[in-house]
C-alpha cells in the first residue's frame, strides 16, 4: 500500500490508475444501500474497507441474481482501493477470455493483460455466465495459477462455485482452479433463498458470526 508521502510527492497518479482500472461506472459506497441486500452488514463492510484482505491475496466471491448489487459493491471496493494506492483491474469474464486468447497478437489485448497481471486486485464480473470450451478453461486456469498468491480477486457470479464445473467442462481443472481461489476466501451470498456456503480448510476474512449491521 502506498504511503502518504507517495500522494504528497505525486508518485501516485490516482486519475491514471482509475482510468487503467476500467471500471464500468463510478459506483461508490455512498451510493450503496446496505439495507437493500442481506449478504453483508455494516461491520463486515468496514472490515472489507480496511483492505487488509488485498495484502493477504484473498478471493471475494459475490454470488447472487442479476440486480442484487454485486457489481456495485465490487466496483465501490475497487475504487476505494485505487484511492488508497492499490492497482486494480476490472473486467468481465467474457472480456478476460478475449484478452487471454488475443494477447499474443493484438497490442491492445497485450497492454491490457500486462496491466491486469500487475494488479493488486483483479475484479472479474459475471464469472461462469456462459459455457467455455477446453481451450478457454485452460487459459482461465493458467491465469488464476499465475496470479495465485500475487493478487486478490473479486468474482461476481449468479452461479455458486459448486456449479462452475458445468461451465468449464473439466471437473479436474475446475477443482484445481477452485483450490487456488478458495484457499483464502469469503463468499457473499446476495440471495435470501440460497443456502450459505461453508468450505472446510479455508482461511476466512470474517469471523463465523452472522452478518451484523
């Protein structure tokens, strides 16, 4: 994390880093209504705003239906992180796949890829929104493998991790991906009807108490 002197001496260009992050909209915490969802309370939000989980390379999985507030919260956290000196990249899963497949021969994809893999926090929106072929599944695995223990992730999805194998088409590869993503993780469920996910042998961000406001 950047020190105050970095800001004072102009070594940190917030405008440039915001632009490089490629957030879809400028969505902030002030615009986010905690009362409209049940995934996270005020206490947990404060923990996330401290950003220690980025330094520890955690994965946040935000799971729930469209319109539940997943993208808004992920962008707000990303903007908050940039404002505090972290390098952040936002991309959709479909955009990421395009970048991974074309980075070796399209200069724009190569530049974007370099920025993503050098980020402290990578936000991937709409994970497992569609089915991927074997090549795409392996590209995603290699991407996760390369950033494991080097970056934190926020993944938004309307599918739980247990369903991802259906979209990647390879149970073994899916397990390898999840092993890395879920080693240090927290799952926020934006759906009152869904059962909460509990994974053994993982380090979590929050304690085991219920969501508190």
